[in-house]
C-alpha cells in the first residue's frame, strides 16, 4: 500500500505536506525563535524580516512562533477527535451490522438524529454549554463525528458477515467476540483508515471554525482559527495581510494534505483501480 501511495502523485504530495506539518508541530519549541504569547506593543504589525520571519500581529507577537505552536493544536485536535469518532462509530457500526434487529434500528436512528443537525451548529451548541477548552473541543468533535463512521462500518459489516469464512467460523463454534475481532474487523479496517484520514481534515476545519468564533482554544494560546479571528479587521488586513494569510495557508495545506492522502489510500484499496494499474504495468490495458 505504501508503495502504491508513493507512486501516486497525490499520495506523495499529501505525505510530504503532512511530514512538514508534523515536524513543525513536534519541533515547535526549537524552531519558533520567539515566545508565541509574548506581547511587544512597540513592535506591533512589524513586516516579515530577519527578526520575525512572518512578521508580528497587532499585539507584537511573532506570527511564525504562533503558527508552529498552532500546528500542535490543530493536528492534535484532528487526530484526537477522529480517534474518538473511529472508536465510538466503529464499535456502534460493528454491533449494529453484526447483530442487526433492534440493535441496528436503535443505532441507526441515533445516527440519523445526529446527522440531521448541521455539524457546526451542533458543535457550537455543545461547546457553548461547556467550558471551552482544548479537551472539550476534541471530545465534542469526536462525539459529533461518530455517526458517519457508524454508518460506514455498519454497511461493510452487513456484507462481511455473510462471507463464507465468517459463516465457517460460526459453524465451528467461534464466539461473537472472536468472529468480530479476527474476521470482521480486519475486513473493515481499510475503509476505516481511509475515513479516518479524510475525517482528520474535517476535524481541523471544525476546530479552526470554533477557534475563530471564540469557542475553541482560548487566548493567549495560539491556534490557527484564533489567529485569523485576531486579524479579521479590514484595516489590519490591508496593512498587515500576513497576519491572516499565514494561518489561512496553514489550514489549507493541512486539509489538502489529508485529503490527498485519503484519496490515494482509497485508490490503493480499490480493486478496480489496482487491476488497471497492473494492466498498465504489464502493457496490456484493460477495456474501459
């Protein structure tokens, strides 16, 4: 799979962007050069230069330092929230698809109710009811995202549970837990990985939106959405566009990286795509 992704231009681009963002987040204390929350009003809205690579904001805080420290927040929330969504949705989908009957009805109706609400409005309502913090935002985004994962897993399990090897394991007396863990879950692992990769991009966008609205990471802690919110004044945008362009570019690059990687993973797990790729390799193209 890794070789297939590296042969795909989208996969290489997404993986390269992801590596750069991950290194920036991990090495933030070493490469920031300035304290991300240090205020220097005498150096407000300084232009990018040797002292401040991406300039400073309205309070004189270094934009580069806030950008790389904000990467920790966005990537951490994206990975953490999607892990929660995969865990909750994966278990719910496995149970609903394998056992069916009333369990399937209950889980799917709960998923329908969750999906009936606009995601951002539901996130705003849940976060506003609690004390906004990094943990609350991560947990909330993860809880809201379970429904889509559950529907995906349930659809895969409905197909897998009828396969011969699953029926044979049941006939040999294997318990439900063993069948789910050894035969069903591995069969739905690939769609889960693809959904998780694409879901991280959505979680990053959700966290940035909440931070922009003041319901995410609270000041003075840096976050990409909060940086854009601080620079939304039109006069500041005209005088110092870098205060908004830098976090906007970072959000776009991170979302693009995960989407490209998710598309490459999806093609790598598509049998039809793999067959056509093999045919091109042996110089015997398949008919359209």
